[in-house]
C-alpha cells in the first residue's frame, strides 16, 4: 500500500464553474505535513457529470474513489482521514 494519496480534480466546464476552480488551489491550502504525501493532478473531464447517479459537480477522485459536490474543505478533510488511517 502506497503512502501517496492521489487526487484527481476534474476541471471540465461544469466542474470548473461549480467550484473546481477553488479545489485546484489544493496544493496551496494543504497543511505542510500533508503536501509530500499528496499527488495532485488536473483532468480535463472525468465524465461523471454524464451519469446523474454519480451526484453533482464538481467531481474529485481521491485514491480512485469519486467525491461529488466536492469542496476544498471536504477534499482536505478526506485527505486527512486517509493520512491518519
């Protein structure tokens, strides 16, 4: 099991407008103690907005698990949970 937490932020139009623009600042907002453990990637579109069963934009994948209606605080909270596990 890797100690790296992979975060993929959708920056497609719907996600970007619904708040992914804030989430893209994740690296700047992460506590210094977590920065080395998190790998952050942007993605032009994860495609989840096409499936209403997945929830609402913006979408973020954290270690392969989809988070819908993502916000910067929710993403940071999930990263902290994974880091403490």
